[in-house]
């Protein structure tokens, strides 16, 4: 009974702070819509940035390929990659990624979370230092905590602060790792990867960039911010996820051959988990093969982001025209209330609260996808304005 009371008090405390979370089923629909709590809503909370997850034409093409490859029709891998789970599809997909990125090696993980908590602990030890942007994703923070290295966080996008840390600390460590996201998941702003590449070269550091929210979206070929900012060859470890723009599951690291071998030998999130099923790997490979060609979708997403940015500015919000846009509220309960109001009007925008974001920065996070109707966005802005006026 003690356990029950203790856990209930944890829940009561969460509730008091306005931080209670629940799991509710969402059924995907077409053209950026979904069904939630029995209602047809415009989905402004999805990471399906290019709208590929609901693309019927792609599914038809894939089904056609599948009919020629019955061996792909496996819904479980039954083993880790180090044993019998490493189907040919893994090698083919890594080869494809390696070619796309012009890198020495690519390594596939089960998810972005597995990659981020698995890489840093495997390649660092007590003699090393990790310096990370203050707003790095929870998975990167967990990776730092699991590693034996010391870690320090520099102020968000403040490269002077980063330099001052390195100036003081660099001589005391064998290796130093600079860790950042490219597009930040909760703010939609972007790191300056050229400056970071200069800094890492100046201080003989290793640069680790998490491109979860920019692969597929940024760059001519959809390789991410590193491609768009023309620094691909200067990034030591680039992590991309398949779970967002790529409409699949899994993640990959782009890195040199030596680092790959270290990870294959030491990364616990790679060694001690069952591999992804062949059917998932086949779909990932299918999308990766076509990613460079989704130019219209990338352009459409840019247009939609600009429209939304302009609409928000009109109602008094300073917003960058990005595919992730926070509508800052501050108070937890107020963010939930605003989300509920919008739900009543037909828009699904979830409130984002601590610990996902810093205390007192609760917000609605708009996450835009290429298949959203432009008029629906204007209706959303009008509706938001009316709620805020009340």
C-alpha cells in the first residue's frame, strides 16, 4: 500500500502543476486531417512534414515492389542485428545513405532515441567533455547522462558562450564533443552550422548534429540543414530520423568507418535490442531512394510555413517562417485551455509543457505538413485571433 500512496502522491503533484498527460488514440486521415476523440480535425501536431505518411500513390508503388519481394513480408526480425536480425535490407539501406551523404559510413538504429542515447556513451569516457546547446532534445541529454564524460550546456545558439567554455576547458580533456540539433524541435529555430564547424576545427573538437527535424525538409536533396548550409563534409556525426519526414521508423548516423566500428562493438542500444522488421526496412529504403525527388513537397512546406508565419504576425505573434512554430503561452493551464478551445473549433494543436520545454514556457507547438490546405491555415489563424481577443 505504501507504494500505491507514494505513486498517487506523485500523480497528485503532477496534476497540481497542470502537467497531467494522457494517451488518446488519433486516427490519420487525408490532406492533413485526422480523427481525435471522435472528431474530424486539422492535424497541426504531426511530424509528417512532407505528407508522405498518407501518400496513397507511394503505398501503391511500394505494394507493387512488395509483390516481387515476398521475403520482405516479415513483421518481426526475431533477433538483434549482431545475430540473425541483420537482413540484406540493412546493408542496402546503409549503402544508400552513405552514397547520398557522400560519407565513409552509415549506421542504422531502431529510433532517434536509440541513436542519441547509444552513440555518446559508446564513444566517450572519463577523459572527455561534451558541450551541448541548452535546448538539445531529451534523448541527447539522456545520452550525455549515460556517458562517463563530463558535460556542460551552453546558452541556446550562443556561440560566444560556447567558445568561452572551450577556451577554458579544452586543454583539460582528451576529446571534446560539441552537440546540437540543427532545427530545434520545440522552437523551430536553426543552428548556424558553419560557425559550429569553424569552432570545432579551431578547438579540435568533434561535432555531433541531430537533424531529426530537418532531414527531408531542408537541402536540395532533402539531406537536411547540413546540406543546405553546405557543411556536410565538416560534420563528424550526423543523426537523422526516419520517423518524421521519411514517414517510416528508425534512425541513422552518418560518420566515418572507425566510429561505425566502435559503435557496432560498443553501442548498447544497437547491440541489445531486436532489429527492425524487414517490412519496415524495405519501406525505409523505398523512401530514401525517392527522397531527393520530393522537391514539390519541400517547396509546398516552405510556402505553407510562410503563410502561417505571415498569419501569425498579423495577429501579433513574431514567428519565424519555419515548419515548427511555437505559440508561446507561458502558463501550463492556459496552454491546455487554449488547446481545448482550438479543439472545439476543429484544430488539433497539443500543448507542450515542462519538462519538454523549460519552466514557464508552456506553448502550443504548430507542426506543419506539406499536405495542409492553405485556406485551413487562414481559418486557424482567424480562429486563434478570436480566442485570444476574448
